[in-house]
């Protein structure tokens, strides 16, 4: 795989295509506009709001902007580069969603048939209805069966303890009682009744494994990351890749960031498509470009155009999505990325049903990773962006400010072009 395209490369490429009559002669981004974006990111690092960041944006054909600002760790002497390795956590969910939809295209999975037909563990889910006066969980069998569509849209009933106090209470009780009759994780509501962010995509990854006969890590390599040349994306990293990894930071009560030790390099044999993956901004941007381009990039086709469009369409009607109240402020702030905006969910992305002032258009797609990595795809302007930092808690206010300013700068430049 060749290295990331620089702004100079992109401009030269645009000029060459323009001379051939293929695109307008004026490139989408002038150097001065890229410098403005650089200054914004530099300002955040200089103010110690963040230790370092890699940010990139592209249309479906070429890189529009790339910036690597600051250090890989607070107090470190290694600067950020575009090939810096990040832990992107839940941003793997998009990869798993793509994998599932590939198998839907091949007829091995069905969106609306019982998920228990593929994975028997999902065949008879139970719903938590509350707790009795002694604190014992009260459960009943679900009236509706779970479907792949429920799981991909987070309307399954599964919810994370980090953003659901009832799940947290249940898990604590179940662990203390060691009652084998209690399911490891019940549903919080009937499938399809509400939206809640949880472990649904972990279940999807298991369905992908069963339907394909491959572990999720191998499936990704053979069907998504390999064809797209995403060579730095995977559940494990090598010692050489560790040398390029950004260090995680925790923000204390005083607002200061403290670098954390690296996690141990391990070689697990079991993986889940709901989290726990590494990547780089250029790698992840290739996935976004493929989706912008109707499922294809540089001769590699990962999805049909109609499947990409289906994933980008609202699948949950008028259910509200995307707002989460934390149960552990050290790991996550409350989450509401777009206050006052109607938020929905497709087959893999959150969708803003309304335009975001000064930024993305209505119908744009997005999600994030726990350590403050984010992406968005704006089908209306045919632009996608990714920004990666390594900070806890999630939805860190300073990190979100940097993200918003970066997106707004990209959107302003696109509008001017």
C-alpha cells in the first residue's frame, strides 16, 4: 500500500484530471484553506486542549485535507504523523455492519428473519421488566423475535452499562449472585420498541462468523480491509506498529491530560466486531471513500451501490437516537452531539435528519469510538472526514470542540469551492 496522498499530490492529480477534461480545473481546496485548518488544529494543541490529533477529509476520488498536529503522547518527543496508530473502539462497528450487509447481498443473512435462526443464543431473548423489593431482577420472555435489522439499528433491546443504569444494576446483581438462570445480558425493551446503544453489533459479528465460517478478524482481511488496502487496521498490532501508536490520555478534574501506559501487546484468538480494533486515519478514510463512491474504491468493490444507499437510510422511523446519559463520568460524558437535532439510525450509522448549522447537511452519517475518534460522511456534498485523538472520557468537550471546528472548516472550504 502506498502512503497517504499529500495535499500537493491531490492538487497535482486534480490538475492532471482537469487537463483531461474530467473535473473542473479549480481544485476543491486551495493551500490557504488547508493552512487555515492547520492553524485551527495547532491552536488546540498549543492551548493544551489536546496533546495531538490526526485529521483527514476526502471526496470520493481524492484527499482534500490531511493534518497531523502535536505529539503522540503528552510530554513525549514523538510527533504525530498521518500513519499514527489509534485505538478506534466502536468505529469498528461500521466494518462489522458492512460485513453483515455483504452477507445479506450474498443471501447468507436476512435482515428481517429471526436472528436465532443463525445464532441460537439469540433465539429466546428475555426482557428485564424491573427489580423486586429485594433487588432481584424480574425477567420475561420477549414477545418479538430479534432480527439482524434490530441489531444493526440498535433497536434490539441490548444496552451498555456505561449508558444505562438498569443494565449496570443488573450486571452487578448477576455477578454477585452467580445465578445460572440469569442471562448474561437481557434486553431492556421489546425488539423494535426503542433505540439504545449497546452490544448489538457484537452479536452481529458472531452472526457474520457463523454465516461465513470465518473468524471476524479473517473475514475483515479477506473482504474489507484487504481489498481496500487498510493494512494498519486490525484487532492486534505488531511491535513495529506499536512504535507508531498514540498514547491514551485521561482528563482529570482539573482539566489536565495525563498520559496512560500502553496496553499489553497480546495475541488473542477471539475477537468481537463491536470494539477493540486499531486503525489509522488514512486507513479509515479509505473505507469512508468507498462508501461515498457507492461501495467501490480503486477497483475494489465491497458493496453494491443500492446496499450503501440502504445503510444510509433511516431504518427506525421516528424513534429518537443518539442521546446517552453516562453512568461513569470517568469513561464518558453525557452524549448529545447535536442538541435540538433529530437523530435517527441506519444500518451502521447515526443519521442527522436535520442539517447542522455551518457543518454537515441533513442525511449525513456518523459515529465514533470511546477514545474520541470520530467520522462523518455527507452524501449531499460527497465529502467524508475522520479525526482521531486518544482521550478519556468519551465525548470530551475539548476534543468535540476540535472536531466541530475541523468539520466546519472543511464544510466552509467545500462551499467556497
